[in-house]
């Protein structure tokens, strides 16, 4: 399995965001995770398409564009999707509760030229996946309740990751596309091995990386734990 580390810039220093993105990718990160909150769907307000557009030129790894993974914690979602696609997003994910028509929203993301993902809060059941697997590139399991960085990992997320991994594996066995299984919330070097063992392949970490003095040391420690699987 290919493991990807996706630092959440929600925990970065916003006064020097471009530099932070460059530094964390140079330190070994694979994906830039971009948290969008609207103070309606979640009780916080963060960043929008203009910031994504400003960050895009800095999101480069080994001379190539690194994926920008936009997590929309907004309601409604459809209006803002084309704006993020134009701003340079590569992946756009949203919460099923925030869409009036989930299939249509997934189609809009793909029509806008991005990969599409669906996000599951701790209390959101996976049954939304029953008829949507062929429309997805990413499934994001929230291991905290969305809205704020720096929260503690909810252990029950491990069971949901295992269930989502079983669905992905069955989908691939039936000839379906590869789907990333991402986890977001409280991911650290001391729990990332258990999270990977539950089936995750893409790990969003905010304060665990940006709150440390040496980004590379944290990312290397995370990879070492995953390498023990």
C-alpha cells in the first residue's frame, strides 16, 4: 500500500502560508490538505478559493505540482466547487449532509476537472456509499468532529476505517477504480500505525506537524511507524 502524508495547513502559520507549504513538502509531505469552514455547517470560519489560488504556485514537490486536497465543511456546497477547481484544487471532498443531491455534487466536482471525495463525520453512517463507489476517488473518515484543529483522535474511527477499507477492497475486486482512504483528526506518530493497520492510506495531520519545530522529523517518524506494518 502507498501511504501519503497530508499536512493540514489549518495549523500552519498563516502569516507565511506559501513558505509553510513549501517547507512541509520539502520535509517529505505528499499532499496539501486545505480545510474550508463556513461558520454554518461547522462553528468556525477559515479560508476560501482566493487563498487556494495563492497557495497553488507554492505546492510543488520534486519539481511537479503536489495535490491540493480541499475539504469543504460548508453548506450548501455546489456554489463554491467551481471556484475551488479554478483556484487549483486537485481533490474536492464534501459531507453528504451538506448536499441536496450527493450524486449531482460528485458529478459537478468531476465536471470541474477535480477528483471527488465524500467525508464522514464520527456519527455519519457509511450507508451513503452503497450506491456511490463508482463516483468516488477518495473517502475521508473524520476521527474528530469537524470545526477545529488540535482535537484528540476518537478511537471508534478505527472500526469505521476497517469498514470503509472492506468496501474499497470489494469495489476494486469487482473491477472498480482505486479509492484513497483518508483519515483526519488527531493523527500523530504515536497512533498512525494503528490507523494504518485499520486501512487508511492517506493521513491528514495538522498540529502534530506544524506544531513541531522540525517538520521532517515528525514526517519521518510517521513513515517509520507505517513502515512497521
